[in-house]
């Protein structure tokens, strides 16, 4: 892909259709190479995409114009940059040696009354994360399990609901509901980086974001594990850490009695023909996360009249 350096100084007049087309073409080639298991070609294409001017422009546009958090500032206080500042940020992203800035911690209410901590990176770090994400995502989309639905392009919670329905609509099944305990906060850095096995300088960048620290009410915190929620790349890193959950849960069971597993982010359900008393989620050291010790709920579907009742009732 030609790296277009002779561009106009007007941000609005940049050739956005061509920029998106260039990035998509390389992402498609990365995806195809990953599906075929050609790791060397994947890495070569990733280097090409990561160095491209188009990727830098599109990353800046995503975090400064498209994302909902564009009005939220990090520790540097920068939000909603002007078109001139966006152009300067595109050029600034060429510098890969700058150390990642700490994230700013904010709290938002959860539905159960608790507060969820979010880590807001600086605008520059968000743009760099968006750039790295568009490089890594095609490789991992080719590898992710088909029954994983959270934080993935082209997939939604409605797709997960439909998958659950297809599992239970034909015959009664027990549905075991579980979640990964404090998923984002307990991702092991060393295990995640080993599993990611990214090219340089991406490995160096991701390591820097994991170790950058958190500014919480003027107090600096340096957690040994976890990736802050709120970063552009955090959902992808969580999915990488959780990749392999279904295979690990079914590895010790005969093929005829393996349960179906549907995962959406850090929540998943198991569908089994019979209820196993005291069933526990497997340990997850190899996937760099910890699971809740027990499923959080149990339900069973009972067939109704004329084709069955599609509701899932408490067991």
C-alpha cells in the first residue's frame, strides 16, 4: 500500500474514502493470512499497516471524532482537538519512543448500585491504541472462537441471545450462568503478552500501556495485573486473554457430552443436557485471568405445548 505523504493541510479534505479503503485492504490480507496459518506473512503485513500514514489518520479520526468518549480528557486535559491539532497528532504518532502516560481514573455507576472504575488514557495514547488495534484485530478475528460475541466487530448482544435460543429451542437443557471475576482487573500482564506474541514495536507499546499506572484522585497506582477499562485496546486484550475458554472447559469431557458455551465479554453460559451438581468453572492460569469459583445462577428450559416454550425459567 502506498504511504501517502503528500497530503493536503486541510483535515476535512483528506481523501478519507481512499484512506479507509487502504486500511481495509491490508486488514483483509492480514485476516486471510491468519486464517491460513501464515504467521510470517501476518507479521509482515502488520508492520506495513502499522507504518502507514492511512492507519495513523484513521486512528486519529476514530478517537477525536467517531468515538463517544472524544469529549473526555485524560491526565493531559486534552479533548476535542481542532483540525490543525489532529494533523499534528497524525505526525506525532510516528514517534514510537515516547513513554505512555498514566490513565485518569473515573467512576461510573453500575446497575447494581456499585461504581465501575474506568481508566481514561490521553488523546495521544488513545490514537496509538486505535492504531495498534486495527493492526492486531484482523489476526485475532481469524482465530477467535465462533461462540464469542462481546466487543467484536459485526457482533452484538442480540447475536449472543440468538445463539442461546438455538441451543435450547429443540430439547430441554440446563443453563449455567457464570462470569469471569473482575476480568479487566485480573488479567496477568506476562501471560497476556506471551499469548499476544505481537511484533515489535507493538509488544513494547502494549507493555507500556499495561505498566503506565493509574492517576486516582492525585494518587498514582501501579497495579501488577489488569488492564484499565476505558482504553481503546482494552476490550481486544480481554478477548485475547479469554480466547480458549470453550476448549478448556470441554477438554476433559467426551465429545458426545460436551456442553455448549456462549460468551459475551466476561459473561458466559453453559448449556448441558443434565445438571452436574457442584459444577465449577475451570481454572484459567494459561489464559491470564481468574474465573468465579461457581456459576452465578442455574436455570432449565422446560418444553411447552406445540413446539416448546422458549422461555428460560429458574431451575
